[in-house]
């Protein structure tokens, strides 16, 4: 994790970095999600991050023009199967936002909205 300093008396939120020490392009991901017509689910935007070896459901909590929080979600906690995640990244089905980042499917969106609305 990178070193974060207190600014204006406010403690920093967790900040993720990639294995190569670069920072994920949060603002660009949010911009792409909004451009594709995605609306927030609860207070967060969701997407799938994938490479050749793994796939994960991620969420970004956004507000006031800034990213407040980013995390990898345990998709099984939301009744989303590995098959649901794999469907998102299939070339004929997936909608890439950026290389390695995919828009969630309508099925995943429906599950998230249903579960988050009752929390």
C-alpha cells in the first residue's frame, strides 16, 4: 500500500496500487462506466476486472468528483457465480471499458440491485 498523508485534518481512505506499483485509473474507469450509461447501484459503480489468470468483481464508491473507495468484492456473497463473471469477459458478450475492465452484465446488475436494496 502506498504511503498516504493526512490532509486538512482528514485521514486518508485505503488506496490500492497495482503489483507494478502503478495506481489504477479510477477516474477513467468511472468516466467509462458513466459514458456506457451505467448508473450507480446503491452508492457504488461495479465492474469486472480480468486478466489471463483471474477475474474479480470490483466496486468504486464515487462522490464529489473524487473516488472515495475502491475494493474487490467477494462476488459469491452477492449470489454471483464464477460463471456469471466468466460470461462478462467472453469476447462475444463482454463490453470492455478499458483493457482488462468490463461492464457488468444485466444479470449481475439485477442481483446486485436486489440484494443491495434489502440491506
